[in-house]
C-alpha cells in the first residue's frame, strides 16, 4: 500500500512536506479535517476488515486486544474527535510576548510548529488519526512507527488520510507510516536533521527503549502506574464508584488504577469498597493487614497476598494491589516510591489532607474524589491528545495542540547595527 514508504526516502519527503505546511491556511486545514472525519466513517467497513486481520493474530484474552480492537462505535468516536480538533483555535502565530526596546527594535515571541514529529506506538490504531489531526492542525508533518500487531489497521487508516490529502492537492507525505520492523524504528530514532521530536506511546519498556536509544529529543508519555489513596476521612460511596471506574473502565489504558492505598483506620470498609470489583473478576494483591480484612469477604480465587512485583507495576489487566498505611504522609511516600508521575488520586473529605496531597504528590495529574480515568486530552478540552507526558520539560500531562508548538523570536528594525 502506498502509505508505507521505503525507509530510504521518507526523511527528505517528510521534511519537505513540513516546510510546505507553513504556507497552508488554518481554513484549508480545517476543511481537510472535516473531510477526513466524513471519510473515516465512510470507510468504516474497509478499516474494520483490515483491523480483523490484526485481531485474528492476537489472543482475545490478551488485555492488549481491547486496545487493538476497532468497532463501528469507536470509529464514530474517532471521527467526533477529529471534529473536536477542528473546533479548536489554531495554536500557531500567537504572540507570547512583544516588546519595543529603547533603541527601537521590535521583538516578538511567536508560536510555530516543531516541524516533523515522530511517534512510536504499540497496538492502538486510533493513535494514527489522533496524531495526524493534532499534527496537521498545529502545522506539523507526522512520521508514524506503529507496532506489528496493528500493521493492517494502521496502513488502512493512513491510506484513508493520504487519499483525503491528495483530494485537496496537499502533499501526502504530511503523514508517513514506516514499516513495522526494528530497522525503521532505529532509522526514525537516528533521523537527526529530519525529525524534531519523538513521542513514544506505550508501555514502560517501549518508552525506556526510545529514551535510551534515540538521538532525537524525546517527550516521554504513556506509562501509568496510578494510585488512589482512600483517606481516613474518605466517603465510602464515592470510593466504591471511583475505584471501580478507575480500575475497570478500560484496563488496558495508561490511566487505569493499579494500586489502592487505604488508611488503616478504614480497613473495616475495605470489603465494601472492593466488593464491586469482583463483578469484573479483579484480582487483588493485598498486604497482610488488608488481606486479613478481605479474607472471607472477597472471592478466594481473586484474592492473593502481595509480593515484590505487586507495587510499581502497570498491570494493564484486571489486577490491582492494595497497600495499608498509618498516615497520609506514608501514603505520599509510597506514591513517591512507586509512581510513574502520571495520575494520582486522593479520596478525602479533609481539606487539610487534600491540600497536602495536592502539594506533595509529584504527578502530571493530581485528583481529589475523581477517577483517574479522566486523564485524557478530550476530557480536558484539548480535542484529542498525542499522549500523556510524564516528564516536566516542555510539556506535562495530556498533550494537545499547544504542546505541539515551539516558538521563535521575530525581530524588526530599520537599519539597526550593534556597537
């Protein structure tokens, strides 16, 4: 399929396409995205047929199966997300600062695209469209390196995108899908002078591999080891629903709950807090104190004792660890030790403890009485997201249009020279 380019020529093509994008108006970009939303829905049968080819090679019980799965409803949601991006103002050409110096020089700080953005991701074909729509709206060309698991799905989606681009007489190399092999991953990570930033989306191992081996600047995203602390003052009814939603809504995503921390004075409420989880066959790995309160009140087959691997693990499955603490300070220490700095929550009615949690927990998103499932670009009003940044340099948390921009200084004068 023409969406997959040979490794030998994609660099120059992407760079050229990114430069031409500087001359494309936001009006035309929006027209392209509206047409794409319509075309994605129109090509539902084609996309689903290619997705089935990928699904047939994966165990249906693998938690990654849900990430890979596309349905008619999910494709309609993808199209809606494209329309959300259209509705947002362009992030380009914004004057962040402007000053006139005593010597008459006018200096402005203005937002501009990065240029070419590379994204390395695993079995989530919806990422292909999210990345493209955000990159196009922010004036960036995109180079995608998907996993072998989603090769057919990604190829179909990129083919649809490139068809729409060509209908508007735009360079199809505004988006490039690299072959699903290690050779192209290495080529992307070494494309100095052609790619401006790489964003890995996936598990901890993928992110660490890209960070450790890329010669291109990397924005770390994705790995989510998420905790919820049920405070001494926590409301049980709130806790039941928040914990159930955070753990079971979609276990294969990065904002899913991995560890419940509970104050020892509320252990008597633990069986009630966890009871609903058994409906989804969630396996609990409980410490000694928590295990004592759960035994006989939580299904025996789903209750295990905590081990060395239970904390600091992104399960991406119907599994969750339980940690008992004597104070909020101990809870914060536990989070500090095991968190991936993604999303952390406190369930509490104590304003003092809530404020302490907000200040002391080091994470991109810190919640009070809210499911961590809300860590999502669309939920934050960003239209869509290119990833959840867990680092502090440049961007943090859900990354939307503004986070895909850099800036440059524009200086205007009238024959000025410096003495």
